C-alpha cells in the first residue's frame, strides 16, 4: 500500500473532545441543552427509501450501517485487525486456516442470535463472494475456514461493511451493531439502542435537510451537520462546536449514461471540470483535484485533474443530453454553462429539475432506463478498500445504463481479489477504463472541517480511515 504514507500525512489523528461548557460559562451562547443528550440528531442532504446493503455506498446508509452493523473485523488503521463480535479468533501463519468463535450473547434482532450455526451459514455465503473454495465447518461453538491456498486478504475482506453479518426484512437490514433501525420515512430515519445505557445516546434520528430556511439549523437540536456541504451548515457551529480539519475518502463524479460511445467521449472530454463543478455547486469554494474515482489516500489513486482532449464530430452537433439536477441554487449558473457548452460543442445540455427525494429512487432503479444522461454521484468509503468507490458505476446499484460487460467483469474480479498488490492493479485499470470509455468524469475529492458538540467524549472520527462517528461509544 504505497499510498498509505501520503494519506497518513493528510489524515487527522485520533481526536478526543473535552467536556462541554454546558456545566460552566466557558462557552457563552452554547445552544445544546441537557435534553439534547438523549438523542443524537443528524442532518443529511437526503434520506434513503430503504436501508439495505445495495445502497451502502450512499453516504447516509453508510452512516446508518456504522451504527447498526458490525463486521467480523475492524481495520481502522490499515494494518491491525480487531473484532467486537468474536469471543476468540485465530489464523495460521500461512493464512490458510482461520478459526472464528462468535459471541453468542449478541443478536442481529431479538429473534436472531449470533450463533455458531448462523456464523457458519454466513461464512459459506460470503465464501461464494470471496472465492478460494474454502471448507467451512462448525465445532464446539466455533467455525473453521480452511482454504487450499494462502489467502492473506481474507480478513480484510471480512472487515468490509458490505460483508458484515446482516439479515434483511421489509427494506431494512439488521446487524450486530448496538443500534437497530426502528422507522424509515422521507423525513426521518430513527435508530434505537438495543440495550439502553445511562450516560450515552440511546436514540439516533436522521433528518432530511429542508433547505436554508430549515428551522433546525438554528434551534440547537442537531448534533451532526457534517453530512451537509460546508456552505449549507449554520455559522454558529464554528464557535459553539469543536472542529478539526479532515481530507475525506469521498469523490464527487459525473456519471455519464448514454448508449453512444462517441457522445460519452464528447461529454467526458469537453465538459471543463473546473467550470462545471463551480456551476453545479456554486457555493463550494474548496475543490481537491482527482484524476479518477479513487480519492487520494486510497491505493491506486492519482491526484490532479482528468486528462481531456475535446473533439466533436460534425454529426453529433445538435444532439441533446439531459442533466438531472436536484438543486435550486445553481439554476442560473448551469444555464450559463449550458450556453457555453453549446457554443463549444454544438450539443445542447438540457438541465432537468428534480426534487431531492426523487433522485435516489431514480438513480438506483434496476428496472427502468434512466431519464437522464448526466448525474452527480458521491462515492465514499470508511476504509482504504477500493471496491466501494466503484459500486455506483459498476455494481448492481449503478447510476448509469450502457455500462459495458468489460467494466462489470473487472469490478467483479476486483471484489474477489485478495492480494493487495493485484487488487491495486485491478483498481487502477478499472478506474482508467471508466474514464477511457467515458462513463464517469471525476470532479473533485471533498475536504473540509468536521464539527461536533463539545460535550462528547470518546469521539474517534479521524482515526485511521474512520470518517463516520461511532455514536454507541459516545459518553459524557
């Protein structure tokens, strides 16, 4: 992992926040009230209709899974494995044989215990995804996995939230995390702690951002604004919350959905990255350039802007392409960009407005063709593993039609690969092909300042690759 050192220089270390001056007078104007300490409130740009693994690459679902699910292992520093769900575990020196003993006191739901029998069945299913043809057996409360050949990447594979123990029912996934999903609506997603505690949060509520006039921006009940863009956050958190800088494992890309490779090539090569991102997100001032969908800090990533060479064949002039736009603060800027793009290419960029709540069902629809040719996609991951950054371009829940079989096969091969070196090579190849085939134009990697209420202790966001808080560990 040759890029780890680069990320290490950028990443912010483990942060411990001091006790809030709710108990004193150091922080005048502190809006947090004692009643707010019962529920952790999060404001997000949009809420999912379903909380399932298929949607795990989406930021809000990732945040939810961090609270409701627990993989067999955590790899937060990129090197050392630890488990919160196994009572014992071991692996052979040659990484061919593994022993996993589940903590059978844990439950995925009230009616589903984390037994050795469940773990055996779960590992058999995941073995089909991982490959390697292992023998999986159960004995005396433990499960044994034996591969015919060395598999040094197996534990890393099992540390992904995509591969965490989970059961699905009614559009909701339930896992081994300390919280469980209680209700899902367009306005709120509510989580409740499985076993209540007196000195921590027992409920988490995710609220959909209602725009700059949302009254919750002012009333002090929201605990976490970090899933909003910096220009959407209220100014008062800069003085009343504690903050630290963070370069995020998140890339904003322009997915290109069109059957004609020539049209995709024009869109990829002729859309000026800097002009477009400033038009589509006019309030954002800070952009970190990336050449591919892999953010800097992930093995195989490349800094700098994508290489472009704009050429338009005469027969393409006059064609129309549709951009799906859920924002209302960029209409004038996109209209101006569209005029410039027409003058440059002769192609018409039609900006079609959608409500924010319409976007996710449309983007992740597996049945119908997309009604757009261009759409912004945000990919992120809480680990240095590359798979998640390709999920919405080459996975089952991809945001574009007309993705060639070559790309889909490369993605499946990437997910099955266990060697870090071979995995990096595959990730580099897949990232390059997405650009060469005009399937996604990387726009920028996000970076910014994270803010959290000052009363919290045990805040570990920024340690290793963890960018989503573990609310279950918060104490005061």
